[in-house]
C-alpha cells in the first residue's frame, strides 16, 4: 500500500465504522421500543399473546421489503426489554454491540451480573459473535469470578476490523441491503458455486436462500443453501463442509430439517430433505438426511428425483480442485 494515502484510508475506515455503529444503535433502539410497546400492551391486557403472530404476518403482507420481524424475533424484542428495563445503567452498553451479540447474552446468561460482564467484555475486547459464544460456553464469567482465569488482552491487540464486529445480518436486513461476504472466504465461494450447479441440474429446483436463517428459541442457525423441489414438493437443505465427514454433521442437518418442518414447511408440502456435502483432501462424502416419518415408497421416490450422489461427489472434487488452482 502506498504510505502517502494511509491517513485517508484510516479516515474512510473510521467513518464507515462510525456509520455502521450508528445504524446498529438505532436498530437496538427500535427493538427496545417495540419490545416496550408490546410488553405494556400485554401487561394491560389490551393485547393477547396471539397479537405478535398477527403483527409479524401483517408486516410481511403489507411491507414485504421490511425484514427481521418474524414472530420469533418480535418476541425476542419483548424479552430484551423485559430483561433490562430495571437496569438503566446498562442502556448504553446494549446499544454498543450487535443484536446477535445481545441475543446470545440475554438468552444464555442467567443473572444480571453475568449479562453485564459479557456486555462489557464484548465491547471492550471487540468480540466477534463466534468468540462471544465460545467464551460463554467456556464459562468465562464463572471462572473469572472464582479467580481461576485472567482476562486476556490478546484480542484487544488484534487487528480485527471493527466493521466486521457489526456485520450483523439484522443490520443489513434493517437497511434492506444484501449482507456482504468476503471474497476470500473459501466456504462462501464453494457454496455459491454449488448453488449455481444445483440450479443447472434442472428446472425442478427453485432457489430460496443462501445462509438461510432459522430461529430456534433465542438462537439463530444458518443453512448454507435452501431450495424448493417442485417435483417432490418439499424443501431441500444443502450443507457444505470443507472438512472430513463427521456424524455430528448429519445430526446438525437433521436438526435443521426438524426446524424447517416445524416452522417453514407448508401443511400441503412433504417433509424436508437434507443433503450433506463434505470434502477434505482425500475424499468427497455425500449423504442424504430424510425424515423418519417417510414411507419406503416415499424414500424411493425422493432418491429417484434427487441429484445422484456420484454426480455431487464429482462436482465437489471439481470445485475444490478449481479453488486450489486459484491459490
């Protein structure tokens, strides 16, 4: 990089970061206000519990371009407000981290002291969502409280771009913008190429979404690729793993299928299907995940109309070879 322009680049990055932080703060304000409004309506018995579902449907039908307001997420807004309404000293902190970070903290932490601890850590250490999730799972709060763990400053010294911390899908949905993905991300590139290949297989596959969000409780999960198959009349979820096959990959995919069938599938549609694609340096593994409720006849029909495993393995091999040649 030409050192003459380094100061300009820093100014640009600083302004971009400030802009995204401002949008994020406004989004958290909105969610807080919606949560407060609904909470008070229900507390006064002016609204019943079913009104949240009705509200979500109303937004979807009348303002389809507005994203991020499913019934589950609206209920989370109510829970968010009720969790912190009696703790005004945390108000600023809540608005300085993303909604996904907030979700992880208020849904997974049991007491207010623990929530405050992770709110401060997330801001001070500039935690990514994955790092925050890992620290909660590792019981950093409990270990720190009993003196068995010192808070690391390693992350504070890292060169992680502040903008990455606020690249929350909820922010981009709020602005009605597509969520950016790194062009250098091997996994994303492979998923995009696989999407093109599936669509080329035939007209029966209709593309629904990439990184398709599933909301289960207070957690978000993302399916790599989701299609609808016209012939089978069912949803088809593809998961691509750039590593060796493990049984827990199939367990994760089956979990996604249960959530799809419970929350996304229409009553007239057949049970969802999962296709797992795993590739390491030595082999390509393709596995189908099918509902246990399917009859043998239906299983046979599914396998007849689904892409052949050998064809998918061949494509995986080609995709990885191409990626390796590009390096």
